[in-house]
């Protein structure tokens, strides 16, 4: 069973605030789900390459397209809509709390 | 035609009616808006009804019709979309409080295409939060009810879309499918649900859950409608580098030459007896109609659900990092008690995200973390390769694979919500398909205890048009 400190560590990595009650509940739930997926250990994956997607990886050689290497022209309305959606903004900038202490 | 009969029309019937001037596009749209006002009080399929937009779009189609210009088959046809598909200037919540008041700044590519063809948007439908769930009970707002039995779930996560089609509150709907989220609700609600090959439909404007698995797909009253909608939304899109152009149409299907595989691992213990019977009866009718049925094996089937969940948890933890209270959505930043940047993240996500979402983010963070990446994520992606190989081998012998969609009919609201694992097992017949990126469709094949049962047809990668062709033929046989 996952230790409570482990749950707290994962929550901090995931930037999720959890109550003490939630941490305990997650200890049990996460442990039981992780136990279920242990089933995967029984599969023989000795000489298999992982497949991360059902389509082949995109590269320029395989036909992937690159856009022009220059600034993209954007409508000012687009930018305004994006800034408007931010919870805290000032002028054309999104405002955040201090990044450095 | 009565108002109710207008709501029962298929796409082709609506189109013919508009051309013959039996009714106007505005009348057709108003019939649906009224039906939603009456029926949705009980069903709760809609999160947002876009009355003004729909009326404006319908009026534009009427102008086109009266000017004598030809109209496309989708012009004037009312439809709705799962609330994780962006429509410019409309609210888009993904079924979550963290996006409760978020207004989309652009149209998804599928929306742009359907708007260009004159489709009329009725509104946005309810879903499990961020598409995480198989019942619509994880919506942060309210559960949607199954039109066949209001005490039961419509399935999920595109439950609102499926219920809206089944209750005639729309002609068709768009949902999204990551492990069965279009096919399973379609089967629970007695309608058709199609998941295209991964890459066949652009994901631009679809709120991402698992980027290597998600696909948008239509939920419709019959296969012909699914084909019409699919043709409108298929296609390479420069805004989605994983999108691919499909091969053009196939030759006409000869049922006697069709070889269908039935995977023995899919007919297991734990299926409801009557569901198994309906699916087997369906297969029997298909065989008597001339198709060649043979048993095949997909040996890595028992690993599909655990592999799927490890992969989906991992991709979720990455895709949902953006909901941090900084650029959009619910934020704790304005709260005077919140002093630091870290607290903005912790508190915004604590308040805005639901239980199932948090659970999956936690699990994904764990499976991707140092020391566990190899044992979980990498191993799951290796198993994924084996699952894909199973299908590739099967498709050397057969052209289509038939399976059940769900081990059960629609379950009661509240019945499975206590144990997340029990809910995850709902995906047992559908998840492999997303792992392998194949096209698959759910068709109604009778009832068990008065509740709809679905049958799944799976095809080869990029043979979407063939799957739809096969489904059209089998639909007639199963009626």
C-alpha cells in the first residue's frame, strides 16, 4: 500500500492541493488500481519495441510539414480574446504571482 | 408533418424535406429547440443550448434555399456536440467546474467544416468531466439519464450526445472516443456510434484527454447518417499534424465474400447472459445472410484494460497540467488568502477539478515518475505493440471483426460509482481498438430486459469507408 508521504509527494508533483482525508482515500484507491495494473507484468515484452501511437512517428523525411520560419500574422482580436480569458491580466499581459521568491 | 415527426427525421429525410419545401430550415430548427425545452427537463443531456446561433444559421440556410442555390446534404440539419469540442464564442466546459465559464476563442476544425456545409448547432452536450468516465456520472454539473430508463445511465463519456440522439432532441451529434466513449453510450442508448481510425478526423479544437487515443466521431440514428457526417469531417488538417487523408471510396460490398472474425477472448465470463445472447443471435443472422464467420484469437486481450489505463493516466497527467488557474478557467489567484504562485496552482486545481480527474492525474504522475516510468508506462506501450500486432495478424485472415460493445446493458445511476476499477472494466471490449488506432462502429442489435444492446464492427486502419459500408449492410440484416 502506498505510504501517505508518497501520496503527498505525487500530489505536489501534480500541483494538486489535497486535504488529509483525500490523501488517505487516495492511498487506498491508488494502491488498488496500481495493484490491478500489475497484471501487465505477466505479458512477455522481452523483444518488443514500445509503440507510442498507432500512426508512425512524424518526421520531415516521412512527410511531416514544417511551417515557414518567421513570425505568424495574428489578428489582434485573437490576442485580446486570449488575454481576456485569463483570470488576472493587466493591459495585454497575463499577470501572475512572483515566480522567484 | 407534426413537430414530433420532424424530430424523427434522418439527415437524408431532412434534406429531401427542405428541398421539397415541406418545411423550412427555421421550422425544423424550432421543432428541435421546442423538443429540447420539453424533453431535456427529464433527460439533462444539454449543458448549453445555443438558440440564437441555431436560429441565425437556420435563417441563412433558408435564404440560400430561396435564392435557388443548391444546398449540401447537411445544410439546415440541426446537430449538437459534446462539450469538449470548441465552438467560437460559446461556453465550453468539458463537463468540469474548472472551465465552467470558459468561452472558446476559436472553432474546432470539425465545427468549421460543418458550419461551412450549413449545419445548425443546437448546443453542447453533457459528458463525464474531461471525458473521464463511462456513465456521465462524473460530470461536475449533473448526470444525464438514459431515455430508455430514466433511472439508468446513458453511458459515457459522450452520454449527453447519445441521449440527445436517442430522445430525438437532435438529428445527430458529435462525441469523442478514447476507449469507447462514442461506442458504449451509443450501445446503451440504442443508436449508432462510429469511432474513426486515429488520424482520420482532425483533433484541432477537441479538448485533449489522451492525445494518442482521442478521436471525434458521430452518433447518429442510422449508419447512412454516420457515413454522411464522417465524410464531412474526415480529412488531413494542417492544424493537426497527426491527421491523415483517407483513401477514396471502396467498391460495393459482396456479403458472400466478406470474412468476419469473432475473437474468442471477447466472449467471456462476466457478460450479462442476455447481452451475450443478443450478440450471438446477431452474428447468427449475419452468417445466414451469407457472410463467412470464423473464430479468431486476439491473445493479448486480457492486457488491454490495464495497458490502456496506464497509458491514459500518463497522457492525462500531461494534458491536464494546463488547467492551472493562470491562462483560463477557474482560478484561486484573486483570493487574498492565496500568496504564492504554487498556492495558485494547488488551490485552483483543488477547487476546480473533480475526484476522478484528480485520481487519474495522480496515477499518471506516478507512472511517469523517475523509477516507475519503465515498469509502468514503457511496459504498457510495449504491450500496446503486442495488441496492435494481434489485430494485424487477425486482419491477414479476415476483413472485419465483430464483438460485443459492453458486457452489460445500461446500469443504474449510482450502481458503479463507488469503485473506480469496476467502472474501468466497462471498457473491456472497446479499449483495444483505440490502442491499435482502428476504426470501429457500434450498431443496435436488439434489446435485453428492454434495454438496448450494441454490436461492434472493427476494421483495418484507414479502411473507415469499408467499415461504414459493412455496417450499412449488417444494419439491414440486424433490423
